[in-house]
């Protein structure tokens, strides 16, 4: 099986798993991350097969969508083994280390990992990021906003995953931090307008919350 066939099969596999996912980690999120990662990858002269495979599979392994991260990674490892992907471990390395998880993460080890991480983070900001934030909050029973619940400056992985928060707090706990934590020049350029859009949204949100706008 050649690389193009592997990519087609992998896209079909992921789509079947995630097409009805309502938390913002659906197939269309994967498709956007794939397109953005390939765009950046071409500019950075990176290995496009590795980028595309990692982008396609990154949420199949996500612990938010599995009983555990280990279970998710096992699922991906079996898929890659069955497809005889020669750089299986590089793809697993990217997938297992790219997530935000409260921000307490070491830097990515490869250019391809940096690119896929950047593409995933770009999809978490801007208009799409705002929409995904409220979808995720609703899917997990979080409120839109509660002034009595302060946002958290620092979090452990467990606190980030399981602590009480709100959709608006998520902007301060994660989203507004992302543009300063991107790896590539291309991603940083793409992030500028998205970051400003989120700031404008929050300003308007508070005006309306306080009956002023």
C-alpha cells in the first residue's frame, strides 16, 4: 500500500470515528487542522506525510474521547501497524505530546510535530475557536460565564481536565495564551487576526453581560 492509499484509508477511518462528535473535536476540526498543517508544512519544507498522518489521527488518541490516553494511543498504534507505516513511532510521539493539557508541556521535538501542534492551536482560536469553546462547554456541562468562578492562572493536567470552569474562563486559561506559544513563523502570522478577534469578542461579551452594549 502506497502513502496516498494509507492517507485515504486513514481519513475514512477517522471520519467514521469522529463525524458525530459534538464537543468541537469532530471530523471537520480534523480536516481544518490537516489543511492548515499542510499549508505550514509546505512553507517549512517539512515531511508532509508525517504531518498529514499526525493531523488526521491526533484526536483519535485524545484522552477526552477515550477512557484514557493510553487506550487512545493503543488504538492509533494498531492502526499504524496494520498499515505498515514505517515512521509509526514519530507519529505517535507527535500525537502524544502536542496537547495543551494546562500549558505544562515540553516543546515539540520535531519540525513536523511543531507544525501539527501549531495547526491544532490555530483551530482553537479566532471565530472557529470561539464556536468550539462553547460547543465543548455545553457538551461537558460548563456554564457560559459565572463571575463568581475565577479563571485559573496555573493548572495541573488533572485540574485542567476536571476542574470547574466556564466557557469565558477558558479564553484566559488557554485560548489567549496560544498565539504566544506557537512554533513557526507562518502560524504566528495566521494567529494575529484570530487573537484580535477573540479580544474584540470578549469586549463585546462583557458590554452585553453588563447591559451596556
